[in-house]
C-alpha cells in the first residue's frame, strides 16, 4: 500500500514523497517535488493522491472530488497558472547539500549563488528571477542587511569547498595552480580597492580589482583572494598561497604559476615558507651566452629538454617543433611589419624589431641583434623550480596544466558573469565575489562529474517544468511535472554518485 510522506530537505524546503513499507523499512516510490510554502505543499499532496489512485485504485477514507481524478478534464473549470522550475532548484539544492552549503544559516546567500548558476544577472534582477522562477521573495533592503553575514562566511565556504575536493576529487594539497585576473566596474571613480591598472578585460580606463585564484590539477577552485586594481600581479601569489596554507594547516605544497609571478623576492618567500614552486621563466631576459648554451644543447630536437642551476632555482628548458613553427610565424609577421614601416617613415609606430638609428624619431633601422636572439629562442620554453627528485618531463607537464586556471576564469566570466561589477563598497564587493566563488565551485563540480558543460546541464534541467493548474470549483492547485528524459536522469545519477 502506498502512503504520502512529507519531510524537510537539507535546505528546509518541504519534500513530498510517495512511499511504501517493506520489512519495516521505508521505500521511496516517487518524489513528487519540493515546496516552499503551504499552498505548494498542498498541491503536491493532491498530485501524490491522484498518482496513488491511478496506480493502485486505492480509495481515500474521505474522498475529495477533484478534476484530476479522471481523464475527463472540464476546461471551463480549469485555469492554467503558469510554469515552474522546481526541478532545477531541487537538483542544485542537492548539490549545495553535498557541499554542506546548506549548513550556512543565511538562506539568501545560497539562493543568490543558485540563481547565478541558473541565470546570472545583477542583484536586483536576481531577486526578480528568484521570485518569478521559484516563488522566493527577498527585498533589496534585506540584501544590504545580510552583507556583513555573507562576508563572515568566507572562510567557512572555503573550507567546505576544499572538503568536497578532498572527499570526491582526490585533492591532497600536494599540487595547486595559481593565476590572476582583473574584474572591472561600471564606474569611473576609484577608491582604496577599486583602482585603474593593467586590465585583462581591456578596460584600462575603468577601476578594477584583482582576483587571485587557486585550483586543483583538474581546475576545481579551492580558494581565492581579492587585491587592489593597481597591484602588480607578481605581489599577489605569496599572500594568497600563505593564507591558503594557514587556513588548512598544510605542511607540504607545490604551487604552479606563470612567468608573471617570478621574482627574487617571491622565490625567497616561497623557500622561507617551505613551499615548492614551478613558475614560467622569461628566458629572453637571460644573458646572450646562457641563451646560446640552451639553444645549442637542445639542438632544435623535438622533445629535447635540459636542466641547469640558477639563482632562482633549477631552470628546466624544452624544445617543441610545434611551438617553433608557431613562434616562427609570429616572428616573420613582426619582421615584415617592421620592414614595411621603414619604407614609410611617416607611419612609423612602435614595432618589436625596430631600433633608433639617429636623433629623429623616424631614424630607425632593423634590430638585427634582437632578430638573431629571437631566432635562437624559437620553440624553447623555460620553467624555474625547486623540486628535487622530479624529472624534467613531469615539471613541464605540471606547468602545461596551468591552463585549468584560465578555464576556471573563463567559466566565471562567461557562465557566471562575475563581471562587470556594479557594487562600490568593499564589503558588498566581497559578498559578490563569495557568491560567484560558490557558484563557480558547483559549476566546475558538475562539469567534472558529468563531462558536460555547465550551460548544457542547466539547459537540460530547465527543460523539466511544472505546470500549475487551478481547479476553479475547489480553488485547489495541482502541479504536473513534465517527463524527465533518460539523458537528464543519467546526468542526475552522475551528480549523485
């Protein structure tokens, strides 16, 4: 015999389920959905009752006449109230529960992170969407009152995200990848945090902030830090990694970063704090003799590599024929441009392979020495490291995995639309970045678990809708969910595995 069970979910929604009892154990036969108010709960109970009647012909002790008891619908007694998307809310809410986000008492923070995954927008529009799509109502005033509480959750959220990385993604703190991006504001005024600087978004005339992001080898984000917009990116790695090390009491850690992070001070700080590193090397800054030695040793042999000791640690270099061909095409293009500019002095602009050859700005000539130096470096890439007992190919492969950080930034900027930022106060900006970090971690988790992009998963979940129909004779609402395809079921199963 079937029964209707009502229970609370981790997010404090009300789940309505059809169950049966076998050997004193509850077996869930069908999950009807989750409700967020008494009216929705009542509607789900009525839908469950109809399902039971059709499935088993089970009679109520106190029958209630409803238009949905038979297949003979009287259209003049029905009113279509619209469509709902509780399925996508339930799916993401379950993921929040897996992350332990639902232990955070501030429900608004979770809902803002959820709607940013579903349909990213400004905070004002996010509140409108929450009400339109899920029937969840917040006011703008409530948001500003909650901001201090949001910011206090930062370390808790970071710990929860790392826990899921350890438990389900085999993260062991042994290796992390670090990079920086810029986020601009739709404003022109600056303050102690929002400052103009070198912009990776091409918005150098607008104030910005820097975000330092740390990810695992799969690209799953585990921490972040916020910096002033005019801060040199090389000065962000030490505070970010040390804060991460302290928060999680890490004993041994290797950080991989690009050449922008290399400096004598950074290398010294990493060593002093017992941190290992693999960072990109700017080989062009080395002396001509060292460059010639590297070029001659590698001998333009595809896959050749070498290691030499320097003041910044071991320098590992490798040669790639594919990289050589790409570098050669770029060099030839730049030389051709330089030569064409020399033929038309009036159009002279800055070009890589031109140098001054007189007092006038137009007295320039081809820099043969730089051309020769560039030719000797074609196809060569270098990496500094202090790792011992690790072969060159492993060092090279670890550095190549740095693209996972760039991918995480692309997800944040496209799928989550972390920028532009419309907030102006530091606390509000920090709350916005926290919301986006939570959304990014869940998006990346979904992609790693399913092998599908966030956009495709959200599109699948949105396709499952709930039609709400009012029986005008009883003023009761019935919710009817559209069929869930096998492909969507497979996606859900992978997320729940």
